[in-house]
C-alpha cells in the first residue's frame, strides 16, 4: 500500500468523488486541504455543476484521461458504483477514505479494483498524508503505534 500512497502524493491531478458545496462535507474539506498541498483537484458529483469554483463531472468515467488518482469520500453503498466507473478509464489508483465510522470502504469495490488492476488504499484518511497541523500529528501518532505502512516516510512539508 505504501507505493500506492506515494503515487497519490506524487500525483499532480487528483479527482475526489463525494465533494459537495455543503460546508460540513468531508469531500469538500479534502478538496481544500489537498489543493493547499499543490494538487489540481477535479470533483465528481452528479448533483452540482461546480464546487469551490471547480467544475464537476457527474461520473468517474467522464474524467480527463490524464487523471490517474481518485479519492472516494462517499458511503460504502456508493463506492462500488464509483469504482465500476473507473474500469476502462485513466484511473490507476483509488483511495477509499477512512475517517470517522466505516468510511468509503466496500469489499465489493475492493474486489472490482483487484480484478481490474486498480491500486487501492483504504483504512487511512488522506489528510494524514496531505494535511498539516493535527493531521500531521495524527499520522505520526499512528506511525508510532504501527498503524501505517511501516516503511512509509512522511515526505510532505
């Protein structure tokens, strides 16, 4: 999983499924924080034309072909559908967000990724790797207890 996390950190363009204009929306928070890390963000949401000034696309299938990284921040029941949209697209890696509760992880979605050679990250919040402040502290805390890939080095400033 370390190589896939590093590929996300190295990505210049990252799509996020599940962002909305709602101020309390976690996907929106991800957009804002990951953009601060210097990444171009591409929101996916069929209900909105734009989020935080960024044009949305309704499905992962409609992303530009040069976008290879997708973070999924939706309930698990929607994750399988979104991952299915990635099959045959430019998406090479998917991050099923783990925040409070179950996060976006779906066993069925994981199987679709494995069958279609899409790399997967799950069990972690992306902000532990992209964020600052408390998120960086959270990363170090989990690392000290062996709860992140052991060989992973925190390379973001």
